[in-house]
């Protein structure tokens, strides 16, 4: 390629968590997950709404796109087929060897067809498949804004890779170099998903529920089982197929074995009550995940010599594991991007194609950016479909008004500015509540979010006052890290402290989100405690509300008291 492509569209599509990102001359125009616009959580569909918004924002058409960056490489799957046949020589993996070889070959062909489909949508563009873990690496490293760092990516599967350790260089022209990789069937994401499913929750969606449940169990009951099933090695880890049979990429094959069931418990149906065995199984799974993540972080430090670590991939959303890495003191600072999962690879894929051009321009607008999606400020609002809702326009003291409402116990949905990237609401599509209100956690779970009663809620706090309540010792802007708490937090805001003594913390600076910083400060003036409960503006099973219509539906159909939508106060 003689010149860098000017307009690069990065896509995650046809698998899960569809999304799109657009770079024009190296500058990030925007990024948004399709679910935020379609209302279909974890959608696999081509991100038509996301792409249309991005092109409209840049005043471009599909014909103006020079390059489409796709977040998987088809031929990499093919390499696994001959390797899979070697499993036929082992009695513990023999029964899945052919199915695995066939499954990987089938996915390779399917991925190739998908890249051709994308080419038809953008007639002037070259479609470039990007290695999945490279996309994860670039997403994590570029978002950090650091000039150099170790990069650890841990997920379920990217072509053949499940874990990679890389080194990132150069803030203006982000690049990563993979130093070591763990290939499937050794996969931490596969194990966590398998046990999530075994416990009665949706794999690929509700792993966070299992992480929350783990705090209520005793890991000792199944500690030896997980130490046997997920064994650490000098360069990573490996799975024992006697407990977690080899992945096939073909439906109809269980992810847990008869031995696993015999030594733990039968598969739980979602309608069945939770018992101690389920809590203990979750606790042992979580403990082993944390141990392996810390082991991998130590390996990353040895290989890179770096003093900072970026973590990406689906397992990076396990905030307690990230906390364990920080507590271990392996690195001076740890960073997780706002969208560490597959949706975020749309950004990384675009960055990869941009970087591979000859003399690419500097990358702008990716480092420490999270509010990258559509904004609806200044647009008219029609409440006709919701006759029970009423609105009034607020004046310039909106932050003070909201803080006062929260201090009086009102539970408020907040819809302001641009949609956040990633799975956490970060103050633009949030539900806010005072942690000082008696019974607030129970009320939120039962009447607002409609979810399990043991699920905790995250606190947000001004960054300059975080150390009064939380012991993390570094900023946590994207709610991706659990933190220990101080005695002051236990005494004043026990509602945000989970059963394991941690909180999934979000620190807020004035530069990052001036409105939320003002609300927290004003709430602190009124109550003496500058801490609010922040959870995503949605109900269980629905995506975070990306449009005003989705937010109004959430208000009408839940126990929310009010919605502050771009300066308009809407009540029932």
C-alpha cells in the first residue's frame, strides 16, 4: 500500500456484540455498539445503524470508505484443522478430534464469506481481515495513551489464540508486537463461560452474575478440582480435557464433562433455587481465574520488562481479577479500556489497518476516550407514545437540581451527551441513586433492574476524593476494577460494598465528565458523602439505552422515579 487509507471503517459483525468505528485521516470519528441503537443485546447483525451514524457524522457515503477492517482472519482458523486431528491420538480427546477439525474449517469458510459480504457493501474499499488478538491489543494499548506498556489479552477464542502477551509502543502511531501466545483448547474464557452455563446463566452475557455470586461461596470446596482442571505452566496454562472437553465450534457438544458434573453438581436450570454448592462452585471458578490472571500478568512483566500493563479481551471485564493484578504490585499501573471485549475490536481493527499503511498519520481521539457514540442534545422530544410521562425543561443549575433530587432519595435515569463505549455506564447512560438511602440496593434490584438480589451496585466518586473511601491506589475511569474499601466507606456507604469487601469503582475527573463531577461534588456538599450508586440505564436482558426512545421506555417500564434527558426532567 503506497499511502495510508484515509477512511477506515472498523467492524465487529456476524459473531456477537456487533459494532463499528470510523477513522478519517487517523482521527477517531466515533465508535458505537449496534445494540445501543437497535435494542437487541449482544446482536450478531451487521451494524447497519452504527455504520449509518458514523458515515453521516463524517458527511461521507459508503463509496468514500477506503478500507474496511474486519476483526477476524479466516485463514487462521484453517491452521487448526490439521492440529485438531492430532487429538485423535489421545484417549481423552479422541472423540472430538474430527468434529473439531471440521468445525474450525467450517468457521474459516464462513468468515471468508463474511468478508466478501462486507466488500459488497463498500464497493471502493479493500476489506482487510485483522488478527483478532491484534485488534484487542491495539484497542487496549491505544486507549491507554501510554508510550510503552505490556499488553495482556485473555478471551475465549480469537481464531486459534486465547491468550497473548505483547508489547505496545508509540502513542501517536500505536503498534503492538506479540511475544507469546496460548492457543485453544487452553482458554480461560471458555472455562468461565462453561461454568456460567452450568450454573444456569447465559454464556457470553451473564458471567458477571457468576462473579457476583462467587463472593457468597466457599472456594475451598472445589479448589483442588480447579487446580487440576486449569493448570498453570511456565508460559501460561492448560486445561484438563477430563473436566472441560475440547472445543469443537460445532453445536451439540457439552463444555463440561461427566466427570466435572459428578464431582460438582448437576446442571442448574435457571428456575431452580440457588444452593451452597452453586455458590461454592462460582467461588472456586472465580478464585482460579484470579490466580491464573495474576500468573499471566507476572509472565507479561518478565517478557516485556514494562512497568505498566494494559489488559484486553472478554476476561478483562472480570474486575476482581484486575484488582488482584493491581494488588500483587507487579506493575506500577494497570489499564483496561472502556470496551475490552469483542465490540471494542472494531477500534483495534481500524487502528491495525491504519498502522499498516505506509507513513500513516498520527492517531487522534482514541487515548482516554470513552464517550464516542451518538448524542441527541438539542433534538426535539415527542412523548406522545408515553402518555403517562410528563416533562419540564431545567435551567442552568441542572447539576445542583439533580444532586438535590438524589439527596432526597429519588432514583434517576440519566441520559446526557454521547453514548459510552463498552459494557459499563459511565455517567452518560446511567441510573443514579443515593447510597445513603435505606434499602436502596434491594429496591434497585427488585423494582428497577429486575435482577438477582445478590447483585452489587458500583460507586462513582470524584477522583480527588477516592482515597477517602477506596484503597485501589490508582484511577479507575471505566469501572473496570474492583477496589478494597476504607473504614469510612464501610461506615458511611455500606450499600456499595459487596459481600467480598470490594466495590467496582468508577473515579470521575472534571476533565473526563464535567457534569457528573459537578453532580458528585454537589451531592457531597449536601450529604457529606461525594459517592453515588451508578448502574447502567437498562433493565435485565436489555442493552444500555442508546437512544431517547429506549430511555423513555426504560422509565415507563421500570421503577425509576424520573429521567433527566439532556436537560429535560421527565416523570411519571
